[in-house]
C-alpha cells in the first residue's frame, strides 16, 4: 500500500482528535448501509495516527487524528456533516479534524448513490432520488447518534454520551449543504427535524429548493460563498437564500480567490496525486478536473482558505449554540476585517 500524509493540521489543536469508523444499516429503508466516520475530542496515549484509504492500495495518514483513542471528558456539540456530489465521508478530513480539535463531535456518512465510487462505477442515482436519500440518511444518522439506537453498532457508549443533544448543527458542502438545509425545512418526503439547532452551508447548492422551503429554515444559518465558484455561483445558490432565510442570526461569508472545492480535501488530493505512480486514468482525470476548483492560478492557498472557513464556522457556533459568545464576537470582527473576506450578519 502506498502511504502518504495530510500533515500538518490546519492549526494547533486544543484537543487531541480521535477518529472512528462504523457501518450503520437502516432496516427501515431496505437495509441501506452507510459507512460513517466520527471525529471527536480525545485523550491520546500511544494510539496510532488514523489512515484514510482513498482507493484500494492508496491511503494517506491523517493530519492529526488518532485511531480510536478514548473520548475526552465532557459533552460536546454535534456537527452532522454531509458531503457534496461525488464526495466521500472523509473528503473533508482536514476541516472535520479541525472542528473536533476545537471541541465538537463530527459525524459524516457516505451517501450511497452520490459518492465518488458511484460516479466512477456508473451507479449514481437521479437528483430527486438523491435528495430523498440524503435527507433520509441525515435523519437516520441523528437517530443513531442521539438516540443510541440498537443498529448503531460500532459506536461505543462513551462516544454517544459525549454528544450534547441540545447543540446540534447540520452542515455540508454543495449538495451536502442542500441536505443540511432540507433536514431543517422538511423536504423530500421528510418532516422538519427539530433536533437541529443551526445550519452551516459551504458553497451551498440550493437552486432546487423553493422559496417556501428556504423560508422554513428557521434556525441560525451560515452560508460560505466562494467568489470564483462556477458550480454553485452566488447568483443561483447564495443570493436567494441570503435574502429569504428567516433564522436569527443569518451569516454570509464571501471568500475572494476561492472556488467550489474550497472546503474539501481536493487541494490535498491534488498534491498527493503527484506522489502516486500509476494512478488509474479515470481517477487521475477526476482529480485533475476537480482540483481546479481548489488550487491553482488565481486561487488563494487551499490550506489558508480551509482555515478561514474553520475559524468562521467556530465563531458562528460560539455565538449561536452558544459555546462562548464573547469569543465568537471577537473572532467575527477579526474575520470581517480580514483582506479577501466579506462577512455580513443580520
């Protein structure tokens, strides 16, 4: 197996980070199987660095997460994170690890039918089916980690007990941001989920949501918009929700010199791909085409953009959950004064 590394972490860690993987089966939806990754504040002794396997024989070491260490004492906010189209549950590992290091439990699952393997193998589903599946997946994950349901195999009680069910955030990138918003609005045959207390949408895909659906997202919401995003540009996917979202507060951060993959690990993958000999052409083509939305001429360094989004997310959560509102306000003001960042709040 070719071994690579994502190190270093985006920033110094407040908490050491643990990572666990599990397979959950939703018996109510034809035994739909979801591969799940969980990142969490941990107590690390001599546990090895976690490894992410992109493809058989191609893996990379985590930037800063360890394999299944004990959970740190305390109760922590839950961030339920949904990947974008052609994504994977760990395709946002640097962001997920950074949030866990700041003091959150981050849960992310593959969405079968819209994951990378599905698009490479031709088993992807149509958009309407995808949207129904995604919203159902999110509800099932919340059932699993908040209720400790019997099907939550592989999830130890100490980890479930560390989740603060009064501070739940639905977050996602691109189609994953649609998922987060739709869970709160109630969409694709599912009722609105009152267990979610805030939403974060990164380079959000919202054009298939009606004005009415957007108007039902009545919790604090943050949108992060990439200036050079051609997949979900502001005029089709950010301006309308910014005008219509009724939650209080609503934040919108626009990042200059950033594109659609600004929140994912695609910048990392572009770097690592050059270290992998004989990469399958179909995978190389995907990486090369997708990486142009993360790194390259005219774009800010991808780690810098990821760090700015981490900082903005945490400032928002500090204020709305609340974790530390005074700290969050200081950070929000600092970000608003940062070159290449526009932060609006209402």
